[in-house]
C-alpha cells in the first residue's frame, strides 16, 4: 500500500512539472542572455521593451518572464504607458502561452502622438496638483494614487493606459516597492478629461507630489513585467 502511494505521488509530481509553463527570463538589464524558468501558477509568458524618459533623457530596458493574468489576460501585443509630465514610460509587450515563446525581443516603442485626453498632474515646484497634462498614444485613462516613502505621503497624478491601471490595481502592495515606498491608496483611474481631481481620487486632505516619488514611478512600471 505504501509503495502504491509513493508511486502515485511520484507520477503526480512528474506530471505536474511536465505540465507547467516554461518562459525565458533575462539575466541582465539588456537581456543579452536568457535562461528558462518554470512558472509557478502563471499560464502566460511575456516579452517587453521599456523606454523611460526623465527630463528629456531616455533609458531602455528589456524584460522577459512569466506573466500573471492581470498583465496577460490573453495572447497578443499590447502597449503599457504612463505619463506624469517630466517623467513618462512606455513599453511594447507581447503575451504568449507556449514554452519559451517569449524568446524574441521587441522593438522599443517610438514617439507617441497626442490623443484627445487631458489629465491633471502635480507640479513639483509649486506642490499643486492642478496642472493640465496632455496624454499620448495608449494613455486613455487619468490616474491618481497615494504613495508613502518613509513617513512622507504624496500624491501621483497623470495619464496611463487602461491595462497599466488594471495591473497596478491588482498589486496594491507590491513587494519589490518596499525599499522605496508603498502604494497606500489607488491607483484610481477614470476616462474623461481632467477627472483625476484630488477630491475624486484620494480625498481633499491629501497633499501633492514630491520629487522623491519619481524613482518609485519608474520602479512601478518596471515591476509590472516581473
């Protein structure tokens, strides 16, 4: 009887491992080499090319990994984007569902054209969150969220793509952000011009964005692809 139980357990373990999805993951920031990993519960792989621009200076990074359903609800290509004025980031991404299907590297996204949406953003000089920001490309939502860095609470307002809103809302406490800050409220997203007011987004007692929040924004989008 014991031998039968052990045999059945071994067969189950081998079949479970064999059925798990394998995806490529990067070993460095430019993804010049990759290694396969067995996904835990994810059923999708993702490859993404991210471009971040801060005060006119751009940096690029490539990501490959297993992907949760919040990032990849279906196979195919999509664009993630957010913009808070002086800082913006956009990523071209592709989701797939077979072993090592994310081995290709996508072209980095090009310049995005203005769209019809305008959102409020926060001015780091005046500490007021009533500056009008023109959204671009895939940014079809206004957003607001409350971020805590140490003992300081700040608001982050701007434009974002709807898929980034979905991914961030499913990860309100993101482990990789613990060293730089926590999203304590939001993001709250809306789809009409200038809908992300302080009162509508967080509450009238909240204060505005501080310069120290910028690294957190970059880490937020980077985390999305891990």
